[in-house]
């Protein structure tokens, strides 16, 4: 069969077959490919995965228990550390540093293995990195959805509450909360609620009140972001279509609007995780974080800073661990931001 078009005969093989389907690519699939092309984001993801594995298998990876002390081995270091930090002169060369190669990164003043404490410290940082976003999403998403969707006096009332809480500097607010919780549960009457909270905090190594402090402040930024996204999304055609089909308000909010605004929320929370980790490290640094002998990178930096001129390894190694993990989350967050940007779709 031939189809005549002007002076040209078109064969049937030249005719486009309408039944041929062109396979499309979803936004998430396209975002995943762009994310994998971002080398820094991939590097950050690999570091985070390795850190998670380190935390899970800390008992097998750590050389010694994090609480085990050996006073005769206090302030000792392996030979290679003295070669990196030339100010640390071994005793054999007329210096003051005791050489002990049983400790890969050295020992603190109590003879506790720095490497093992850094390994166990990953559990603290990752716990904060996990709990912070969960609390932020659990409270902030619901708060922002309701405020943004209903608008009017409901929006004004809910967001004024957020503004009032924003009036306090976040870190100062957390410090005041931690101080209040710690002192109110210091010597409580046995059987009271304060006593139960204090015992639970001790069983968690001092993390409970850190979670409470972060949880009471982390959701506000998320609520503002969700509200702004909802204000834009509620006017979209798919929302109007859902309303015309008789969808209930909760169904529209949770099954139509929320899935379409998840991209910016994931990116924002990923970029905020280093802030949660830094809060815990700072609280531990000033003595309001985890309780002794639970290892935390912040508390290790604080203890090592007192002898940083003589034993810099005691502060620098945990600081490097904190630095690497925080930058890994930043790299991953930046990669997710670029990958989930609809304007980048189709751009190599």
C-alpha cells in the first residue's frame, strides 16, 4: 500500500504507527539518575552508609569497650601519631608521650581507647540525625498542612504561635530546656514523674532530653516550609479536580497535596540534619549533652581540648569524624536539591 502526498509516494513503512507507545520517565527516576551523576552527593551517601554500618556493628569493630579505663596507658599514642603531630615527642626521644601501639588513635587521660569511643560515638550522632527529622516531619508537616490549606484565622493563629517560638534563638532555647530538665530531675522524689524521666534519661545515656529539646524546636522551620508549599499547591488543577470528584479534605491534604510537595521537604530536612548533629555536639561540649561515660564526639572534643597543646590527637580525631559526617549530609542534601529540582529535568 502506498499513500500519495504531493509528488511523493509514501510506503506503509514510512507511516508512523500510532499504537507505538513511548515509555516515559517519572520525576523520581529522573531525579535518581541526576543524583547518581553528582559525584559529591554519591560520596556523601557512601560516607553516610559506612557510618550507619559503623554504628550498627560498633560492638564488633571497636577494639575495646568505650568505658574501659587503663590508667597506666593514659595519654599514650601509637608511633605513627607522633610522626603526624611532630609536637608529640616520644619518651624514647626525650619527650613526654608514651608509645603504645595497642591504641590505633591513642588513649585519653583515663586510658580509654579513642578509636573505640569514636566508633561508639557514631551511634549518638546518627540517633540525633534520625530523631530530629522524624520529629520535625511528624509535627511540622501536620501543622503546616492545616495552616496552609484552611488559611484565614486558623492560619493566622497557628503561624503566630510559630512566630512566638521563633522569637527565641533556637540554640539558646535548647540550652535553657536542657538546663531545666537536668536540674528538675537531679534529685527528684522516687516514684514521681520527674524521677521516672530522670531514670529514663540515664538509661539512654542522656539522650532523652536532647531529643526533647530538638523536638520542641525542629518542627517550626518545617511548618513554615510546608505552609508555603501548600498555599501554592492548593490552587492547582489536580486539587480542584479532587474536590469536584467529592474527595474529603483529609484525603486531599494527605493523598494529593502532600505527595506533590515531598521533594522540597526531603531536601530541606536533609540539609538540616548537620544542624541537629551540631546541636548535640555543642551541648555535649558544654556539659549538657550525653552523660558520662557515654561517648559523644562533642564531649570527646571538649575533653581533648583541655590538652590540645600536648595531645592534639585527643581533640582532632573526634573533630574530624564530626566534620566528615556533617559534610557528607551537606553533600547529599545539595545533590538531592539539584536532583529534585523540576527545572533540571532533562539537563545533563
